[in-house]
């Protein structure tokens, strides 16, 4: 009996497997992705522009009691400054409100139109300072680096494969509050579309180190590659894992990465030997203090880290997106295959689809058998045309055929009954069709 059940399914593993199969004929390889032609290189981010944002954050703090803290006017003014730049650059911006410690907090989220809506690359920074200072390194620096990268995306009119989303978080200094609100109030269907989150909290420390978060291997390698390319050694970030907004994304199962130039911890002599600066002194002696002003920034560190953000956004944003889900028609009823006998079939019925079948129709075959070399397997289209998936080969003594074949079925009408036809053409070993699946 036929169980033709259309359902949505992730096709990642299936396609990866199909790419390994060369024997099926007629079959086509998966279509090459746009990234095969090579992503455009990221532009150099002008550090003068990044510093101009820091000057604005400093002025905002100075005009608002010396800080840009959650619940204080300097926070909202910082957000309005960034939002105006992003709106003018063509971003779709959203201000998300939350409440913390008796005050209203705000996240700023900026979406760059285009890219795959189901494959979202995010980069973010906390925009609030502590109340004791203007927070120019912590975290005007990350906020400005992410902002200038977003503006560079607009200047380039970048058309990445992925959808790009930039975010500035409120109330990080109260315990990662804004980003937690964002992640935890987001519908899980939206959350699962975020394929990576990059965090930038303190990237211009005055006695800098070059630290890369040791988390998702692809994000980590992409950031490290930038520094390797400019000959700057990096270390793994260890000054408090989970002490910034990426922790909320990581807790939700989203791959995370990021950069950091150091806070209150002291630079070792080995670190000073490779990076310069002063051993036995904090990476940031003004961490969480009123002296965290525009004088509390190392321009070289700010420059390199801003360029690294752009490198990561350009590189990761251009990577092929995960293949789209498909509609699956599956028959899981077992069909026994007689030894050295007549062909048997398992079928699925496709209804309600317009036009022809895809040029990369995925055919999932799960046959349990004690000598798969005995088996000849075809896909039979509704009109009877057959596509050979596998020939017999007496010497192939392995068990089972558990494969996903890719067939160019674009000459076939999609609707109708499709069959998997299996014949055992040699004596002794036997088996059965466990399941047969088509993914449109
Ligand atoms: N997030 C901390 C703050 O804003 C700074 C910090 C300490 C940090 N250790 C870290 C940031 C490690 C990123 C990674 O006060
Ligand atoms: Zn911080
Ligand atoms: Ca047999």
C-alpha cells in the first residue's frame, strides 16, 4: 500500500550524499552555486569613519551626564544616531523595546534587503555603556565597527547569498538583557533561520590583544583568516566566555563567533612580545571607568578589527546557502524482493504539482539486502520512462542500498504515480525495499 505523504524536510544531508554519487545514470550533479565564481573581496573599512562614530558617541555621553547607559538619555541618543545612518543607507530598521530594571530598553535591528530569508547571517554589538562612563571602547568600538561595516555593505550595494542582519543591543551591562530578549522572544521558526551570529564587544582596547572566540569552527576560521592574512597572531578569547551577547545565541543553538581586544585582564610579557604594548598592564585600564573616552582607543586595533568584521560579513555572506527544503513523497511500506526473481515496485503518488518534475529530483532509496550487487534499480516516471539508478555488479558484496540519487526528471510531468523498480538478478542473497522517497 502506498503512503504518499508530502511534508517539509531539511535536505542538507540528502544533497551532500547525492554529491558523492557518480554511478547513477541518467543523473545530474546539483546545480553549481553562485559562489563558485568567487566572492568579491571585502573593502577596507576606513578607520576614520569608525572613529567619527566614536566621536559622536563621546559627544552624546558628554551631553547626557557622561554615559550612554540603559535607561538614560545617552542610550537612546546613541541608538537614534546609528538608526539615522542605517535608514539613510537603505536598511530596514526596527527598534525593539524591552523593560529591565524599571526602565525601557531598546535593541536596534537593521536588515539589508535581499539574500536568502531562510539563511540569515547576523553581526552585533552592545550599544549601552556602564553608567560610570561614556563606554567608548566598551562598547562604542564594536558598535562603530559593526555600523561602519553595515554602511560599507550599502556603499558596495552588496548582493550576498545570505540575508544580512546587523544588531545593536541594549542593557548588555545589566546582564546581556537586550540580546536575551531578542533571542528568547523570537518565534523558533525565525530563530532557526539564523545560521550564524558574530559578536563584537570591545575591539579597540588601548593595550590590545587580538582574541578570537573559540566557538563555531567556520566563524572562527573566517575571522582568524583575516588576521593571518595581515600577519597578526591571534589567541583564543578566554577572558570570560559567555560574558557578552553571543552567549544568548549560543544557548539557543545558533553558531557564534566574535572578536575581542581585552578588558581588565593583564597583558603577559609573551603577549607584549608578539603584539607590542605594555606587559603587566590591563588590556583596558579604563574598563568600566569614566576614562573610557575617545582617548581610550588603539587606532590600529580598531582598524584591524573593523576590517576583520567586513571580511567575515563579505566571506560568510557570500557562502552558498543551505539547500531549500523540498516536498517529500515517501512510501515506507516494506516490499520484499524475491531472490533471482521478477522485478518489484514501491510507488508514491504525486498530486497537485504544476508542470514538470525538477531537473535535480532527489530519489531516496533504502533497500536492505545481503548482497547489493544482485540489484538493478530504476526510477519509473508516471508515463513509464525509466531512469537507471543502479546496475547489477556481481562483485559488489556489500549490504544494502541506502543512497539518494539525483535524477534529471525535467522531461516528466510531476503529477502521477512514480515507481521504484527493483530486480534481484542473481541467486542466493535476498532483501526488501525499506523505503522510497522523492523530494520535489
Ligand atoms: N562584555 C563585557 C562588558 O561589557 C566585557 C567582556 C569581558 C567581554 N570579557 C569578555 C566581552 C569576553 C567579550 C568577551 O563589560
Ligand atoms: Zn561591554
Ligand atoms: Ca539474490
